[in-house]
C-alpha cells in the first residue's frame, strides 16, 4: 500500500498484475471479460517503468485508453521524481513513447504531434539515451502512413535517432538516403509529386556522394531502387550503373541474378511512365524466379498488369502455373484474384477452376487457397454461387473428403468451360489414380497423352508418370525407358531429388540378383536429370536467355552439391566433384559444399587437400554456422594428413578446436562414443613422436575410456600411442588385451594379431634384455 493506504503499489501491485496477465494468457474468457472491473476495483499506482508498462498495457487491453494515459502521466511523473537525473533518459523516452502509442490508437493527431516533439527533444537533449532501442519502432511505420505532417515529423524523429547512434557512423550515407526515401514515399502518397521526385533525387545523391569510408553496397542500391522506381522512373540508369559497378567481381550466377532484379526495376519504370505494353514485354526477363522453389517470380506485378491490360486468360494461366509450382507458398494476390474471377459470372475462363483443382493437391495448399479469399469471419460460400458450388463441402477444417469434393466440383466446372483441356486431363489422371478410380496402366497412358498434348515437361508430371509406370511395369522395366526431358534447372533438380527418395522406397523390393543393376540404373537416371539441370542453368548464366526457372544462383549451388555427391560416392569422379563444389561455392556458398570438398579430398587421399578443405569447413562453420558440423567426422583424417606431411606440430591446433567445439556444444568429454574415442586416439598417436607433452595430455583425458573399450583396433591404437611415448610396458599390456579382443574372423584380423604379438615380444625383450635378467648382486646365488 502507499503511505495513505489507498492505492495498491509496489510488490502488491506486481502480484495483481501477474494474476491478471496469467488469466489473459490462459484465455480464461470470464477473467478476460471482467478485466476492466478488476482494474477499477481499487486504486492502483505504478512506481517503476516496468510496472507502468504493464499496468497501462492492461488498461489498453481492457478498452480504457484514458486510464492508460493517466498511468503514464501521473505515475510516470511520480517515478520520474524519484529517479536521479542521470538515469532519466530511458524513462522519459518510454513515457513519451507510451503517449505516442496511445494517441495513435485513439487517433488524436494533436497528441501524436506533441509526443513526437517530446521524443525529438529527448533525443536532442539527452545524449546518454540508448537511441538504438527506438529507431525501428513499429508505431513509426504506422505513423508514416498518416497525414503528411505527422508522417514527415515521424521521419524526422527516426532520422534524429539514427544520427544519435555513434555506431552508425559507417552508415550515415544510407541513413540519409533512407531519410529522403521515406520522405519521397510520404510526399508521393499525398500527391506532392514534384516534391516526392526531388526527395527521391536527394536519396540517390546521398549514395552517389558517399565517402569511401561509408558502408554502401549493391544491396543498398537495389533497396533504394525498389522503393523509388515508381516515383522517379527516369532515374533507372542511376540504379543500374551503381549496382553493376559494385557487383563487377561477383560470380556469373550472382551477376545474372542481379540482372533479373534490374529487369524488374526496368519493367516497373516502364509501368510508372505509362507504358503498360512495354512493362508486360519486360516481364519476359523480370519473371525469372530467384527462389529455389520457384517463387519470387515477379507475379505481384505481372498479374495485376495483365488484368489491367484486359488479358484475363493470360492472367489465369499465369496464376495457375504459379500455384501449380509453389502450392501453399502462393502469393496472396494470386489466390485473391482467382476467387474474384470465380465470383464473376461473366468470366468463363477454365484457368480459374483449374487453379482450384491444383489447390486440392494437398490439404495445406487448399487451406492456404481458401484462407486468402476470406475477409474476417466471412463465409467463403457466400462470395458467389460458384463458390457455393465449389466449396460447399468444406467445413471448419480441410480434410481428405473436402479435398476430393472440391476437386470434383472444380473439375466439372473446368470441363464445362474447356472440354478436353490437357491440364484438366493431367490433374485428373493423378487424382483418379490416387482415389483408386483407375489402374496404374490407365493412369500412365492418360498422363502421357496429356503431357504430349499440353507440352508438359515439368518435374511433377514426369515424376507422376514415372511412378505410374513403376506401378504398371515394375521398377526394373521402367528404368530401362528413355530418360525424361526436363528443360529447366528447377524441374531437373526437383526430379533428381524425388528419384533419390524413390530409390530407397523401391530398391528393397527388387530381387537380390537385380539389385545392383537397378541401383545403377537409378543413379544413371538421377545423374541424367541433374546434368540436364546443370546445363540449363549454366546456359542461362552465360546468355541471359532460358527458362524462367533457370536464374536462381542458390538452386544452381544446391544442384552442384547433389551432383558432386553422386560423382564422389557412386562414380568416383573426384575431380569433377571438386569442380562442382567450387562452382556451387562461387554461386551461393553453404556449409555442405565445404563438407563435400573435404569428403572428396579424403576419398582422393590428398593430404594437402584434406588439410585445406578442413580449414575452410572449420572457418565457414564458425562464421556462418552449420548445424550438422561435427569435427569428429574428419579429425582422424586431418591428423593423419598432418602426420604424413611432417606437420604433426599443427595437430594441437585441432585439439584445441575440438575442445572449443565440445564446450560450445555443451559437452565436457566425459562421455565419448566409439567413433569419438577413435578420433582422439588417432590424434594422440600422431602427436606422440614430435609433440609428446600434448600427446600425453590428450592421453590423460581418454585413458579411462580406453580401459572400458572392447574394440580391438582401438585398444591396439592406444598401445601404439603409448609406445610412441616410450611407455612400452603399458603398451605391451594393451597389445595383449587387443589380441584377446580380436575376433580373428578373417585374414586381416589374423595378420593384426600376428603383428601385435611381434610387438609384445619386442617390448618384453626390451624390458628384459639378454644377460641382464639378474642384478649384479644376484649372480652368486
């Protein structure tokens, strides 16, 4: 209680706030409903920034912004009075922010402006403020969409915050450009077009005149261009020249991706200048996908432009192919357009119900397709009679029954509008096969006919046909058929990946005597797919011409990685695998390439290459992360390579790295797997001759694990390590134990036993050389 015993404050208030927040968090409707009454039950007084934040937030959730503001003003003033001047900056800024948020919520423009002015004054007058905490507040984004005066004042405040952050010194040019960019947008929204263009020009100038120490890169120019091209389309050349100059040293795939982005700016510039036909023509270059799944394909611009140009059928095809490719990752606007066209009784294009058919491929895709059509709680079926017919069977949750019902209804509508359409036949063949309406032979025949008529060469059609043939003809005969033609990098990559999944499913069902040949045929088909994709992508990178799914540098990198693994593991084409990994790293580096390079060098027994590749993997994983990184996977080989090259004095560096990695993984070395123990034994053995102190230190950490080891080869390696440390008696004892553990099940193991017995005999002889079996004083006994 306070001194008057009237208001709940301090720890008692915190306890009340805990209860109220817990009730809201648990979703207790009765508690949430009477939140306002519970807050009004007795006087409350917050006495810290945290309690002010919590209490005023609860008042806002209870629907009483006036009470929330009273907490901020009255309790804030009391808290300020009790706070030392040197500690007031954050408190004052937070109180002003709360006032700003409340004013924005209740739409009081004068209060918004007062709060903005208060925050500006705090930034200017209190240099101890941690301005970085406030520069990206979400409320600023909302305020920049308000009336022009408020928007510009908000932009000024944001810029002042950036300027108050000393650590942003290398980014002053970008911050200035961003300041003018935001002004340009605000002015443009309020039809102050001349001033908006002037602000856009100032933003461009800020980057063009940046000092050498300023951190300005091609991505800054692309961000600025994307934001301003609609306001200042005549400045397209400025963006093109700057980004090309800054990216001149990029790899070819990366530069080609950049050209796609510049093509998109060019198309948008044409549209902003009123040239709709020119903008649509430019889409042939701009629509190349820059995502490895086929999304990021410029549909958010091209689709509305097609509708504006009254090319509705083309728009329908574009929307269908987009949904067909990316399914539940579809652009919201594509699904919304499909629903709008389905609701229009005058539009009888078959592409719109085909979109609905494709959406039925998975429950997730149909759920996404339906959710994007609904606003709030509106019942989808009320949008139009067509919606009632297509989606009437959909309940609260999309299930298999709803999928089939929607598919059948959409199929009937599509066939009514375009009988015999090849895409209807293609989708129906897969659906009917899955539903058991047709057998695999019929399905394969229908798929093949539809693909031929519709010139379908995508990976999903190829895979569906392959699966149907496997069910009809068997996997052995199907693999003997000609390989599929896959004219895009993405389709070839996806088909190759799908084959890898199918291999594991079907290989065990093949008779044992045919298994090796079947595996070989699978790999040949997979290589053919990946090599087609590689050729498509590289052709596009060289020429700039190709399929819309041939432009993604990261897709190319993933394909190079997969093909390199097959070359190494199945073909032993080691140099080709190295080259693929190098190309993939140049296009879009990721950790698996570095791991793959190391695996190839290990397979090649290339000691120099092993060491170099291990260094690259270690440093890449340390800088960028690699969830599957485990040094135990390769340190035996690295240690051996260093030993062979007489660089074993470098092994302690890797021991330190291993210990560091263990700590980061929360391990302390107290529990070692058989593999991990073997790695440490190998390192200790390779250290023993030239770095005995380090070897002995490592041995001391693993000796107790050796005591419990039951694998002959590891105990033998431990014995060799002790031998290198001149601890021959201990070595001999371990060799005898290793001999006892050896199963002697093949010639190699028998040879190991013989070698160990020879070592034991040698060490025993060294311990008791001839003529010295007795001490001198025992000779007379």
